């Protein structure tokens, strides 16, 4: 189980900029990198269009997601998780997030109005430590 997410300041800034740019709607994207034991190392945060474009949910646009996945695969990387934003609420999984998390493996990084937090689903929502 993933317990730690390593991400660069640059990628965190990019996600924060995406939060601001898409307000009041949620923004989303994928985290490309590698998983080593209990650590997910993010090498690149890649924005993906939110096919739902709502204030309370997101859906990675399927074609863009596929392109991100195949690009990662080609470079020997994987999608270690997804990120999305909560522009007007805290970085805590919503009811919708909790239901969706059960079907989407990897780390869930949420950028909220109160900062960023990361989670995985492992018989329930578990916190993942963010390391810069
Ligand atoms: Zn959410």
C-alpha cells in the first residue's frame, strides 16, 4: 500500500495554477511516475480536461487520459495517481470521491481551498503523506 507521495514544488505549483484557472469548476489530471514499495514518485503532473466540468465532481476526459497513459507506458512510467481540485472546499474526499476511489487505483491528490492532501483507498480512505 502506498504511504508516501513524492512530488516536486514545480508540479504542486502547476496543480495550484490549474485550481485557480478552472475556478469555480474542478480541474483534474494524472500523476505520472513510478511506484517503489510504499512510495509513489511523481515525475510529472499532467492536466487532463474535466469531461464533467462541474463544481463538485470530475471525470478525466477519456481520450486525453488514454494519451497520457500510453505516453507514460512508452517511457516506462506509469500513472501513479490522479489529482483534482476542490476550489471552494477543503482537500477531503467528497462522497462522490469516496465512491469513485474504490474503482480507481493509485494515489488521489486533492488540492483544496485549504491546501493539498493525498489519499488511497484501502478498505476505506487512508491518508498518504506528501513529501516534497
Ligand atoms: Zn473531489
